[in-house]
């Protein structure tokens, strides 16, 4: 149990603030509603006070960010649960925020509702909301359970945000190692090797080919730093630019599913995203064919998109989706078999959730193994390169001593 600060509206619409104990914000909101109050804002008492105001240090004023959409989803759900109408919830959010872009966005939504559009139709006009998001909202409107649907959507967004942060956090140390290694190589080339050039100029014998190449490279980099960086960056920039083109995207998506280590990571990631999406949709009344179509849009790899599209066609022909996905061979056999069982038992949504949970766990374990492998490889690579340069220099120096002796 923790303490939470709250701001709520009384029956006469006057604001009331205070502190209440509860397990989480949802529990505090329910207790406030039981007291006849309509919560506007609930925050951890220990926090410095996040509210509807957006920190300008975190968000750009003139752009709606993913964090804004996550915030929007959770707050609309909370306000609807508190008993407010949808237009009143949007109005309160518009009045409370200090971010111009968000204020304009909520104002536009409110205006669209007044013009007779449904909430899902209004959201579909904006690129911030995926087809899955709109479908879940539409199902909530039709079933009269919009607050619950928005809360589920908020939990869905939070789960993927948590997974994304986990991947980023796990990548920080290997990237730091790579940065330190590159910095060490630059220091060696720009400052250490040129000092040996003065020593070697007075030698009467021919330098070994590898040492001569290193010396000439160091000299060129030092005298033409910008050209050297341009030559170094051009190949990766060209490759990235190609993979971002339509044809390059097709090539990239085909290649990554064939690379031994990377293919397993891609498979687990796509499986988690696809089946989590299908779970949320099917569990909330969306037909499996529509859920598969939306799931194909969630997949970031075009090969997986095509596989799901073919499975959708198979479903329309009366065939089982699980069997078709197993024939395609991209998704794990276990996932396809479990989906077939779910289709036969009528528990597709529940089974998809279990599949997503399993492969999310597998994905986290795979990331740990990859990171555990990358770290020593980076260290070994740095040591080999630096050691090769140092040994080459020492070999020449020792040969000078032998000549002098």
C-alpha cells in the first residue's frame, strides 16, 4: 500500500485535493468514486508531481510523441472510469496540459465528436493510432466497455514499451565497449603511430609492409581527418540507405531470417508482437480474420506479413490458421500447434496470450545470451587490433636495436 495525491471533482464540479492510501492508482480511483468524487489526477505522493502537464525537457512542444499517446490512453480510461463523458474527459485533458500540440490534438478530437463522429472514427484520422488501436476502441464502443478496452490498450502499450526498454538497456554496455574501442583505435592512429614515424625516418632498412601500411594510414588520417571519416562512414551509410529503399527492405527482410543468431531473435520478437496483438483483439470481440490482418500490420518483417496474409486467406477458405502457419515455417512450430489447439477448443485469445508470454520470456533469455556473447567478442576484437599494432611496432623497434648492436 502506498500514498497517492489526488485531485477530484465533487458533485457541484468544485475541485478537491488530498492524499489517500491505496495499492495502486486504479484502486484509489475506485475509492474516490465510491465517495462520490470524480478523479481528475492521481499521482504517487513520493513523486515530485507528474500530472497532466508535460515536461518541456522531455517532450518537444510541437509534436505528439508515443509517450503522449500512452499518456492519452491511460488518462482517458481513468476519466471514463470515474464517470465522465468522453467529451468532458477530452476537455479536462485539453485544459490541464501545457503542451500546445497536445492541447490542439485533444481540442480537435473534441470537435470531431461534436460533429457526430464516433471516437474510433476520430482516432482513425490521425497517424498516431494504429489499426489495432482503432479496432480495439471500436470494439469497446460497440460493446459499451470503452474504459475497459482503453485500459487493456494501455497495458498492451506498456508491455511493449517495457520490452523495448529492456532491449535498449541490455545494449548499452556493448555499445559503450564498442565506443571505447573505436576511441582507443583513433587515439592510436592519430597520436601514437605518428610519433614512431620520426623514429623510423632515419632507418636505413625497408620497413615491413604491414608497418609501412599502418604508418601511411595514420599519416593520411591525421592530415585528412574529414576525408578519412567520410571514407569510413560512406559504406555503412550506403548500406543503410539501400535497406531503407523498397527493394532494399525486401532484401533485408529476407536476409535477416536466414542469419543463424539473428533469425532466432527476429522470430521470437515477431511471434511476441503478433500473438500479443491477436490476443488483445480476439479477447475483445474482434473476429480472428480481422485480428490476423491487423497482426500482419504489427509485424515489422515483410516475410512475416506475407505469411499472415496467406493464413488469413486460408481462414476464409475454412482451413485452420495454425496449420497454415506451420506450413509457412516462419513462426515456431510450437506456436502454430498451440494456435491450432486454441482454434479447436474455441480459446484462441487465451492461447495467443500464453504463446506471447512464452516467447517474450524466450526473447529476454535470447537477448541475455546474445549480450553475454557480444561483450567478450568486442573486448577480444579490441585487444587483437591493439595488440597487433603494438607488436608490429615493437618488432620494428627490436630490429633497430639489433642493427645498432
